[in-house]
């Protein structure tokens, strides 16, 4: 008759992931450029996959919804979710605010806005009648899908940054 082995005896022989510490620099690097935190840790392949995944989703959102999908002034709460994609979110917002919006001369207190159909932006950034606008706002669900894609990319990068901040041993290389 054999003696039964205790349940915990088998558990000791299986390798488990052990935390190796806290690396805030890798987390910050991941929030600046998606994937950079893992590359900083020496996990180049993983970093490239994370970067391509997050940036691919972000640029798909820009492709679907247009540059208007990233707008810190008009969609501030959504921008909070988009911002963790790092410099690409802030760059897209800067381009949108400064190249595709103009100043309305009839309303000096109003912020910059997109030109309406039949308006355009002159060289000084003032909205004038006539011409075609440099960009038209995406409509309805298309705009919402673009915002959603870019926001999900930002939130996905938050998870990747947390993963980079808490590296573990025991991962397959």
C-alpha cells in the first residue's frame, strides 16, 4: 500500500513567477512610447509586439474617425483615456488643434473650431468664407468608433506599462 503524497509537495516542484521588484522607469518609458518599457527591460520582441499592437489600434482609430477623433478641448474625458498612448496622442491633438482648427473672427471669445462647409482657414489661421475646409468632421458612428479605438489603445497601453513596471522572472524568453 502506498502512502498518499500531500497536495503541497507537487506545488513546490512547479516553477512559479517570482516578482523581481518595481521598475518605475520602464513604466514611464512605456507611457511615453508604447512598447519602449519592455524594450528598456531587454524584452525587445515583446516591446515591439506591444508597440505595434497599441499604435496599430491608435492609428486605426485615426483612420476610421479622422484626426478629429483626438481632441483634448472638445472631448476632454476621452482624451484622458487616449493620453496614455504617449507622444502620438499629444502629437495628434497638437496637429488637430493647430492645423485643422481656425479662429472664428465673428466670435473673439470662442475657442478654435473646425470650419463649416463653405468655409476655409487662411494662412493666418482665421476662418474665412469660401473654399473647402482642410478637414471635415467625421459623422455619427464613424466619429465615435474612431474615438473608441484611440481610447482603447490608450487603456491597453496602461496595462502594458503596468506589466513593464512589475517585471517577473519565469517568463519564457
